[in-house]
C-alpha cells in the first residue's frame, strides 16, 4: 500500500512546528513512522507553502483594527485552493493508492483526486470555536470560511478518523456526516518508549510515597488548569501531605509568580524534540506520582498517553476528548470541570495513604498505554481500515 501523506508542515523539522500545534505535528511525524514500520510506503506531500496576498493582509488589518476580531488567512478560500493545487501537483508525480491527511481539513478542502481521501485528526475545527481561546474571537467571515471548508473536506473524505469519541460525535452533530464513515482511533504518545512491564514495575517501586510529586505539563496556563493544579498542591500541603508541584511548558499566571511557594518549581518550556529536552521530560515523568492537567478545554491530550507510558496516572477534567484516554481508576481519574479542589485532594490522599492501590493504578496506567495508547496499536488499526477501504 502506498500513501500520499499530506501535511502543511515539515514532519521532519520540529523546529518549524507552531508552538500551539506541537502535539498535532508530533503526531503527524509518529503516524508516518508507525505506518512505515507496518510496511506501508509513505510519500510525504509537504510542507506546503502558505499563499500571502494583499487581500488577506488587508482583511487581517480590517477586522483587527476596526472590529477587534480575529481573521485567519488559513481558512481563506484563496489560500485553500492554492494548497489543493500544490497537493495535486505533487500527487500527480506519485503512484499513491490512498491520500491520508493527519492534520485537519485545511489541505484537502478543495482537493480533487482519483484516490480515496482519509482524514485522521484530533478534532473538527468547528468544535473548537468558542472552546479554545484562539478560536473564540473570530470575525464572521472566518467562521463562515471554517464551516464551509470543513464541510466540503468531510464530504470529500471516504473515511474520517478521530482521536476521540467526543471529536467523532462533534463532527456527526455539526456536519451531519454518516456515522458509518467515521471511526475512532486514539492517538499514541509522542515520545519514544522501549519500556517493559518489568521496567515500569521497578520504576513504580522506586517512587517513595512521600513527598507526593505532581507534574503539570502544558503550554497554556489557564486553559490547561494550572491555577487548579497549584491550589491542589497548596491544599495537600495544608492537609499535611508533603507535596511538590513541577510546572513545565509555561510560566504560572498568578499573583504569587514572583514568590511561588517553595514546593513549586517552574521550569518553563522544555523542547522535547531535542535529545536533552526529551531526557529531561522523561526524567520528570518517571519521577512523578501523577500528571495533573485539569484542562478547561482539551480536544485530546497526547501528554496523558506519554505519562501512562511511564506508569504515571493522570488527573484531569472530563471535557473534550479526555475521557477517551483516561478511564477512571485504570489510568487515572477525571473530574467535573467545576469540581472542588478537595475532590482532587481526597483522591490523591486515598491513593498515597494506601500505597498498594497507587502501585496497582500506576501499573494499570502502563497497561492502558501498551494496549490502547501507542502509535503501533493505532497504526495497525488504521492500516487494516485503509486496506478495507481499497477493496
């Protein structure tokens, strides 16, 4: 099987990936690698060049300065048609059996080709409008462009694969696409893992029950619930459980930022695409009792899979695609978005005061990673689906 693999970005050059899309871009890289490991021939069609014009620049200035609204040229038909032209030109030189886009609907909205088109992504863009901050102040033109572009793309697709049940249902609800052409395949972890059950057992055994080590790993302090994580650490210490909170990916947005409690370490952004950065992230995960990420908005959360690969249970909210990853008391626990801080604290205390239960949860977390939340499992599942599509 030969796949024409469409991305607007360069999957092999992580230094060019947008900071807010590192998870999705990293997934694009790992999907390509995993499919190749499944003996699938992957021909990369990307990166694509974004067309600039006086029209899009003028529209951006018009909406920003006159209405204080966001206009995005990546949803502009002029740009989308140029993407489709670039893809068609490259595709004509290949002998692809199928076209797969692991990004979003943008590169395929206007694509016309003889091959079946498959989209494999974390969410609809429409599902993120007024859910994610960067899509919460859109001008009416960009909103209309997004809905039309995505609707056209989904209608072109022979198959649409989403990472979560939430994303799949959102697509069905918004666009009315047939459930029969929608499939859910959870993503894997964007981190290397050769760890065995024995390795994780030794890792878990090496974690002392005290102090409790919490890890917050996210680039958006408020959306990812950093303020909640900080309050949980405060309350646990107040209750007498010595607790450390390590913050990676962003700076805390709090009045205490100049004098954070001594038990809080803020390490800033760590680039895990570098060897040094990956080692630091892996060490932090390996040493932590819980990953805590009480997100207010989250279409998936690859970092949960990464934590599970180290036998680290996750504490999060039951919003967006998170419940597809985290199964209560198997690989962590989800809480209502308006849950009181005490609910997090009670759960953590119950685990660490009965440390045998914590160890069971940690080992079960790795088991979930092995069975469901890795790219080898995901790509094998998708490969079979693609073969069926060609029959």
